[in-house]
């Protein structure tokens, strides 16, 4: 087994369809499809016969930022002085145990299938840029559609438009990949044997609805939020969660249109409304229980009028009058001794 110390060597995990791929590819980036400034540009790779993939990375022995302080106190993870996790990666050959490699770090990279349609949606709503996802709940998007480009263009003209007005890295996208993405969100218009594409908000919503349905088809049944829900609320919750999965990939106008969708086979608007009503009901019940507990605990306790002073108890003393001597009828019988 060999130990690697050079920083240029790293692990790349490939899906089964790329095991035998000997193709030379180039890594490129595009603006994040959500148009959120804080999000990094995705790193993409195109394989000739397999489409677009995103290059991602994962690091062992490193918790998420949410639990960073808690992990530091519990000493769950250990890091070097420069903040790198103390971890090594072992690569072994099951058929030949002696054929292995050790990399002195806990990082590895992997590729996952990527849909360029999301970037085309981001291009269509490129005038709507947000700082963070929480800004989706602020303001309105009524005037955004009027700023969008509603022209009908061929795929070559669209590629030129993307390169000139959006990002120069669009030049790495091949024609058949671009055409397939346009077909998902654009109305095709055929004239004299040529096909022109017109991206519309309606087609974008229908495309996103199909994505939501795909998520619902593969939705995990043991997801913690669903286990404790009543049966009549579970389906509403699934739709709401599936829509929220897409919030990190689509711009605000597309998200606002998606949550208002009310189709025959999938009513997203109703599902979100019912789920929100259920959560509000739980919140109100929780507040009511808390109020009852506070009321029960306060029974018999003094109010906020300040400490009460102890009451003074005045005992009445009854004075018995002495009988004067020499006035009674038998007083003579009792005489003082001389």
C-alpha cells in the first residue's frame, strides 16, 4: 500500500455510467441558477455521451456550521492548526488487498447529474438578484416578467445571447444540451424548417411542477417531520417539502409562481396552505398549553404587589376585679389572723 503526500492527488468518485469513460473534459462554471449573490458558482463538466455533471466535494470528520460550537465543546472532531480535519482516506482493491493507497486527508470529490434547465431559468430572471434565500419572503415580483426577454430565437442565437449578456462560460455547453434545456421551458415555434424558442413564465412553472412530481415519486417515507404527522396532513407536508427542495435552485419569481400553482393533478397552493394552517394550529395549541401550565403554577402564589407584611395579632387581656373586704355578708367569718 502506498502513502500519498502530494497535494495534487485526490479522489474522484464516478457514477457507473462513467466507469469506462476515457474522455478528456474541461471543468467550467456558470452563475448559480438561484441568482443569490452569496451562493458559489457550480463547477460543471460535460461528457459527450452522458450530458452535464456537477463536480462536488465532501469532507469526512467535519460537522456542519450549525453544530460547530457544540462539536467544539464535545471534542467530536479534531483539526490541525490550519483548520484541516485530522483524517486519512484508505483506498483498497477488494480483489487485491495489496493494491491500495492512503491519502493523508479526509476529502474526496464526486460528480452528480446536473440539469442545465435551472441555469436557463436563472438567465430568464437574471434581473431579479437576491442576497439570501430569506429575501424570497420580502417584496413582490409582479414587475419582473415585464423585464424578461420574450423574443423567439434559434438555439444558436440563444447561445450568443447567453454568452454576451449572461456569462462567457456558456460557450462550453454543446448544442444538443442547450436545445434540450430550452425545450423544457420554451414554446417551440417552427418556421421554414427552423425551430425557434420562446421562454415563458408558464412553461417554467410547468417544468418545475414536473420536478416536484419527480421528487414526490422518490420521497423517503421515514423522513422525521412526516413520522409524527396525521395521515391527512402527510401529503400536504410532502408537497411543501418538495417545493422547498427547489428553493435553492430557482430565482424568487419562479418560486413565487410555483407556490401559487393549482393544477388538477397537483395543487401546490392548497397543499402549502393546508400545511401552514396545521403548523399554525400546533403553535396555537402549544401556546394554550403553556398558558394553562403557567396559570396552574401561579395558583396560590403571591401577586406582584410586593412582599406582604406580617399581621400584628393583639391579644385582649381581661382584668379581673378584686372583691373589696368587709362588704360581703359572710366577710366576718373570714378574719385575718392577728
